């Protein structure tokens, strides 16, 4: 399971130790795509309602495979800002 956690962590997907409600999955996903936790939670809920399938299983699976932040880790930057073309 360590290699999966390292893979997720290397891509900036980890569950924060602060600011989470249940497992921190939505907060971690939101941080990865540049959203605050509440809009990320609402987006996740909207996707659960709109997309067909067994998304109820998605949250627990992500809870298992997404690692917690390491002690002292603030979060992995999501992207580097780019300057507009001149």
C-alpha cells in the first residue's frame, strides 16, 4: 500500500490533517485542483447526484488510498503560475 500512497502523494493528492470533516478526501481533492474545501465538497456531492453508478463507494476507496499529510507538510502545490504571453 506504500507505493500507492507515494504515487498519490507525488501527484499532490493527500488528505490534510486540518480542515477536514470526515476523512479529508474532498479537502484533499479540492486542494489539488485549487478549490477551498467547501466548494470541493459541494462539487463532490453534485457529482454524486448527477453521474450514474456507485459513487458511494468512491469516497471510502479514496479514503483508503489517499495518504494523510506527513507531519509538518502543509500541502503539495497544485500548479505553478504561468505568465501571459506577451
